[in-house]
């Protein structure tokens, strides 16, 4: 792999984003140990302030354990709609200034500044953009600048909170060398434990492993890990284009009045669309259901909801809309669903009331679907219908 030394990639990450937004809304929360998430003992931590992190609290931790570690913490449920709104404000500021940017999550951005050194000086320009974001939003944001996405992201992590760092061209390996291997993206706890057993704790030592050994152990990911340890990453900044909606619909071979069957089909549709949302790290805040009767009369209803990508939430809303729509009690020839008003964000944003068991279930099913396809794992009630469904992102017009 050839390293692209001509690039200048900026990574920007809003610090403790959910917490920062809550502190904007109520300044009494500033500098307090704050946890956002499900308030029950079975809930989980969606986000936490830096004041709680020093006690070992982190996101996705069971709330019961978090409160044992930090019993004085303030716990609030969170407001997904507010987080989406503030994320959009930051996005628009970056869109106005950046030549090319990628929004990788609700609070994280990559900007390709390649070539701008000729005119501005990338670090000076980046500093001014960061100051503009903070001035106009009053939200803290950190940034890292280097020749690629990998090193810039690690640099951002090293200067948090509310800091900035440039890794000069040619200094990538020296910068990464003393860091823990856990600082390398894609090296999680299990992979790290494997290296720890071999006495490898720092990136510098990881580099000394033969690439063939890594490939034999981790397959193609072994080569990726080797490249990352050497600061090599040619992945492009993908231009940010905000898709407005995703939808699907199904026309029955024979017009039907079987409500149970139609609800099963609707459930299967939601499962597939919600999985697509999560795989693209997106959330929706509007759901619409459409039906077409046998006489071709078409009607639809929509509902605005807090940002989500949860099967459970969306299925409940869709079935409720269907019950309100289906009033004529005559045969139906088509049913459809659309998810719209989308924003970037991880599923974690919805987990203010979910339990750890539910999170584990979602993560496990999504891993299976990602490997074998969206129809590989479905609710029992949809087995006879879901596998026949197709996506049509322009189909819904009701």
C-alpha cells in the first residue's frame, strides 16, 4: 500500500456532545458528574461527563454499575431531538466553510483540506474553523490534523477535551509509537487482550510483529492492523450528502383483507429499513405508512418522533399508523412505509431507556445481518413475508 503524503485531513469531534448540549440547556449542570441514559437499574449509560469518567464510568456501561462507581452522579434521560438539532447547526457551519467534508456520526467530521496549504495554511484555517464552531454554538470541539483520517482521529483523541493537535507530515510513526495499542481504531478489548498476552502493549512493539503473523491470526484485518500501526491509511473522505428518506412498499399478488398478514409484512419492512439506518449510522425522526385499496384509492399518515433507529420503536409507531389508516375494511392491494427527516448518529442515541440485554441483542442481530444479509434473521411472525421484500428508495409517494 502506498501512503498518500499529499493529503491534509482534518478530524473534528464534539467533546462529550450529549453532555455539552445538556449543559447549554441548563448551565447548573456544568462541571457536575452527569450521566445520560436509562434511569432504571437495568438501563445503560448513553453518555457521561468527564467528571464521571475519572471514576471509570463510560458509555454502554450498565447504569447500576455506573452509579456504584459514581454515586453522586446526576442522571437524566436525554433529548435525542435536541442533539440532532445542535448537530445540524455544526454541520451547516462546516458545510459553509469546508471544500469537502464527511459526517461520520452525529458529532464527528472529517474534512479534506488537500491543496489548501498553497493559499491559507491548513492548520491556521482549521484553527479558525474550530473557533467559529465554538463561538457560534458554544459547544466545545477538538480537532486533529495530519495526512490521513487514522492519524488525525488519534490526534484528536490525544488532545481532548477542547484541544487541537497537528501531526506534521513525516511524524506519523513517531507520534503513534508510544501510544497504547487501544488507541488504534478497530483494536477492541478482545484484540487488545490477545496482544497483551504476548507482552505487546504499545504501538511501537506492535509494529515489530511480522505482517504475515498478523494476517495468519486475523485474516485480512491483520494487514489493516499492521498498516494502522505504521500510520498508513488511504481511506478517502466521502462527500457528505444527506439522504432525505428511505422507503419500501409491497404490492400483493392477490388483494387482501388479512390484517395479521399485512401487519407481519409491515413489521418485516421496518426491520429491514431500521437495519439499513443503523448500518449507515443514521437516525430518522419521521415515519409514514401508506396503503392502497383495491379500488386504487391511496392514503397515508405520518408521525414525527424523536430521532431513532430502533426496530422496537418504529414497529410500534408503524402498526399504530396502520390501525388509524385502515378504516374502509375493504381489500388492500399495496402497503408501504417511509422513514424520513434523517440525521447521522449511532443507535446509542436511542438507548436512554433500553437495557443492557436489549443492547446486546441488537448488536448480535446486526452482526449476523451484516454478515449474511438483512433477511438472515427475522421475527418469527415475518418469516413467510420478509424475505420477499425489496427496497425501493423512490417508491413511496403517498
